């Protein structure tokens, strides 16, 4: 690629996203090659065919990629509140393996029933209604795993999460992932991918966000992001905030409130 053409592309990319403009020459060439491979007229699997993964024969969902990280982060004997705990798989493992004092909150009656069967402490409640039943600082860790984007009032829930917990663990799909951008730009429709496997009319995700969106929120709320991890092409690695706004399919962030420095990443 000629120097003038590269400089022009970098100028355009700088307007789109600083992480694109910061790429090395080799990284830029590799990224453009990926985009050309998925351009209209090329043969590639359609992301619009993506479906939620089917449950295995035993009916038990496998651990999510975030679960192993969370299990390493949470210390032995901690107090843990799991918001949107589903069927309680993660909380059950934390109680069994890390001897935490755990409490789940789940809206779906089916999930609550399975939690009870697993002997996981749980009560049925809508997170958007708040956490008024919990005192300030009553938990060491509060987990909000793959739930943030489904909430009607995410700002309120995040604030409540950091009121009742000393440390929060949040994970969500990154809507700035490059395949999502490409699908929207070239296909002209809301993206459907493995991590966003729904159509616009049946999705539970009502507040889609990006890594930068969350970082902006943390900055304005004086919340520190103390640790981050990213799911990239099926692999998990420590988060690089500048690059991973483009490459991360999903992110997990560890946050704390009321700090002088809003971010430590």
C-alpha cells in the first residue's frame, strides 16, 4: 500500500476510533485484510445465522468464560452478592470451593427454582427496582455478569451495586467489537453474532454499550477500574483499553467507588 494511501486511511481511522489510528503498519494491514475478507461478495459464514448455544444433553449450561476469572478474583471466605445469578451455577461453585457467604438475586422464577434446588441462597427480585434491602458495604464483592445490558436503569443499578459492595465485577458484550461494526456498516442491519445472538425484535439487550462507553461512565462517576479482562477470538487475556475497544467481543471489569483516581488501567 502506497504511503499517501496509508496516511489517508489513518486520517479516516483517527476520526473513527483512536485505537485504529494507533495501529502499527503491520497491524493496520492485517486489520484491512480482515475487513476485505468479510466485504460484500466474499464467501464467509453469515453472522445472521448465529443462535444461542444449545444446552448439553444433561441440561446444565457450561461455565461462562468470566466464571473462571471471577473464581480467581474472589478470595476465600468473602461475602458475595450475585445480581442476575440465573440458575446459580457460579454462586454454587464459589460457596463450595471458596467457602464464600453468598446471596443471589434473580427475577426469572425458573432460575430461582433451580437455585433453591442447588441450595444457593436466592430471592426473586427485579434489579431495576433497586437493592434497598441491603445495607451500605454489606458485601465484599457484588457480581453483575452479562446482565448490565439487559437493565432498564443500568446507571442506578451500578450505583447501588457499588453502594452495597466494596468491589464490583461487571461483564458485558462490547458493541464496538470490529465484527459488530462491520456487520452494521456493510449489512445495514443490527448485528447478530455469537456474543449478540438475537435479532432486534427478540433481544433481551436493551442498553448496548461499548468498552469506551463504560470507561466514560466510570470517569464521570469517580469509579476506579482496577482490573480488566477481554475475550478476543475465543481467548481470554488482560485488557488493553486502547486496542480492545476494537478487538474485544466481551469484557470483564473490576470496579471500586469513591476513589481519587477514576481509573488504574
